[in-house]
């Protein structure tokens, strides 16, 4: 939020320099191919982490929307779900009364299983490994075939769908909770604070200040393929700044939906990253579930497509050609 206004200046730099690879800026400023190559390598390493993280979150969200009925569980899957229910039961009991020796032993065994991700609150039809491979291949294919045009086209579609994704579940969730009174009754008060305290949240005011400062220092222009694509300076500025502020606005919807999720399903999932999918399945009807799946996939596919252009430019221009 704090660095977004600086896009007004960064957009023009990206537009006027006409660089292809992000390392070109270091090559021409410091006349060092090695420094340009190092920055390109850094960009690619960050891309591996960021791209993998986005794939994991998308896959887990979709898993939560494609749930097997209990009648179709294998014996192993049924046992995993029973163990999860028992684990939650013992945790709840432990918070109010002391457990007996046998229950303590049982809880310790279940805790070890939970650490190894062997407990599941539900079982999904979606095989996560096949999803990762097929999804990555699809994004790679249309980015290679369509280039910047394909990426810009998917960004437009994603921009429309993201508005639906961000706010669709708020009214339905609030109705189910019984309005703001029900929300406050089920969600701890500290979760409504903008800045948390060190005892209950990592997002203290000084963490946010330090993080924003670090981002601003490292805020070099690097998105030359998409950020530098507009026709003129004003288009670059208005597009980047208003688009980014629109994204900051929809983040309010994401956070508010998160509070609703805590109120409805707090402590009921083996993996909290699946919560968006669970909310979608429980609150939206079949047609809207399909639309939500499209919105989630479009949101990830468009950003990965745009980033892939920058990664390929970094590798080709700043690593392969110099070598």
C-alpha cells in the first residue's frame, strides 16, 4: 500500500528505457555483465519460489471444492478423517479439563501424524501432483504461443473475475453468521485490529513499517515486458497506479472474507490454506462454484503468464546471450 504511489514514477522509467531483460538496467548503469547476470539469477530464484507457492495455494483451494463423499472413501482415507476428528475432539477437551494418561498418549500419537500431514478433514477428487503438472503446462503453452498479447488478454479477464472472487462470499457469510453481532461473537477481538501486538500477531506496526521500508529500498524497475508495454507515458502511469490501487482495495474483501472464515470454520480444517475452497463449497451454489474456480485459476494464470515473460527475458538477455 505504501509503495504503490511510487508506481507513478517507476512506470515511466519502465516505459522509456525500453529494456528487455531486468538485468539490462544494471548492465547499462554499472557497465557490468556479471552484475546484470547476478540480478537475473536472483529474479529467477525468486520466480521459482513465487511460482511454486502460487501453484500450491491454487491446488489446495481447488481440492477443497472437489470433495469426495464419505461413501467413496478408501479404508485408509476414512481412517485419516476419523483420526482428524478425534484429534480436534482431544484438543477441545484439553482446553477445558485435564486429559487422562491414555488420552494424552493418544493425543501425542495424533500430533505426530498431524505433523506428517497424515490427518485430513476431508478427501478430494483432485490429485494434486497431476494438477501441478497440467496447470503449469497450460500457462507455459499459451504464454509461449501468444506472448505479450496473450498475457494482456488474460489480465483483462482476470481483472473482471477478481471482483467477483473478492466480494461474492461476504454477504452470504454474514447472513450465515447472523450479521456483525454474530461475527464479533465468534471471532477474537484482536483479529479486528489493524496492527496486532507481538503476543497475538506478527503484523505489528513496526513490522509493517520495516517491511514497507525494505520494499521501497528494493523497488527497482524490473517489469519491462508488461510494465513497459503501454503506448505512452500517461497510459503507463495511469494503468499501473490505478490497477495497483484497485488491487489494494479488493484486498479488503479478502481480509474480510478471512474473518468470516474464522467465524464459520475456525479449527475445523487440517490445512488452513484450503479455507477459501471450503467457503466456496459451503456458501455458493453449483454455478457460482464453477465461476469461482475460473476466477481463482485466472487470477493465478494471468500473473504467472506476465511473470513468465520477464523470467524468459531475464534468462535470454542477461544469462544466455552473455555466456
